[in-house]
C-alpha cells in the first residue's frame, strides 16, 4: 500500500521488505491505523479550522440574540409599569447601543480573532475590530426592527403585552440553546483532539499488534517503531516510555525472517 511505500522511503523499512510484506498487511484494521496516523496532521488542521469558525459564528449569533432578549425583557418590564411607549422605543435603541459597546469592549480585550476569509486566527487591529463591529451591527439591525415592532404592539394594542411576553420566553430559550450548542461544539472538539493525538493512535496500533501477536511481522514492528520516533518530541515522555516498553516486548516475540 502507499503507506508502506511511504515508510520505506522514510527508511523505516527496506524496499524488498516493503514489497514482500504488502500482501500480509492488507487486512481491514492495520492499514486503517496507518492511514489515520499518516493523515492526523491534516485532519488536526481541518478540525481546528472548523472549531474556530463554528465558535466565532456562535459567538456572534449569541451577541445578536442577547441584544434581542435583553431589549424584549427590558421593554416588558417597562410596559408592566405603564411606561409610555415612546420611552420603551428609546430604551430599545439604548439597549442596542449598550450591547454594541459591550461587544467592542470585548474585542478590545482580545488579541486574536478568526478570519473567515483567511481561514486562520489573525491579530486584531483597529481595522479588523471596526469591520467585525460593523458586521455585528448589521446583524443586530434585523432584531432591532422586530424589537421596535413588538414594543409598539404592546404599547398600543389591547392585550399587546402577551406577544411581548411570548417573545421574551422564546428568546430566553434560544439564548440557552446557543449556550448549550457552544458547549457541545467545544466538547466535541476536545474529544476529537484527543483522538487525533499521535500517542493515542500509537497505543491503538500497539494494542492491535498485541492482540495479533502470533501474526506480527518484523515490518509491522519497524513501522510502529518509526511512528514512535516521529512523535517522540511531541508526545508525553511517560507515554513514549510505555509505548517503547510494549514494542520492545513485542519485538522479542517476533523471529526475524531469514536472509
């Protein structure tokens, strides 16, 4: 397979051994383990891109939704205290300004942000902060119109407060759902990151070899040893030591093929 040939080019196994061992290595699990290890770096990068993109999108959606919820809740409170409708409308505008200012303060406290065009984290400067703020304001504008309409209805129509109460309940639920979604995305990213750790994959490979000890070849041992050398500087020392001990024990059980 291409994985075996790649390892041969890297010097982990000799070319004749690669050619002679390809057929025995073609089973359902071993090539899959090798391919996962070989593609871990690429998958790790893709995973990181998806995570940052998802989190930033959820963050901006959360900012907009929080404004809508806060505006509705504040106006409901005012209407219950018989505050004139004009004052309620002004409070919606005030709420937007306050939420936008809060977002800008949060941007000032951050050094990096995800750039959807570059698909990477970039340093925040005044220009990028301004562009992000304008984007959030544009998303808030649709919610602003809805909030003003809800307040106007509550102020002038009999029973108009009930739609505003339902709006508050709905937006509260949507804010909670966004928070849960952000937690789920973070948890999924954490779990996938662990799966992509090279030493975790190596433990799976060693376990596979141990379960098939009677069929293990010298090529498989050399391949796994080479994989261990590749991760020695990035994996925890304790994990590297345990893997080497188990591989050494496996190697002692394998009889080298005759020359």
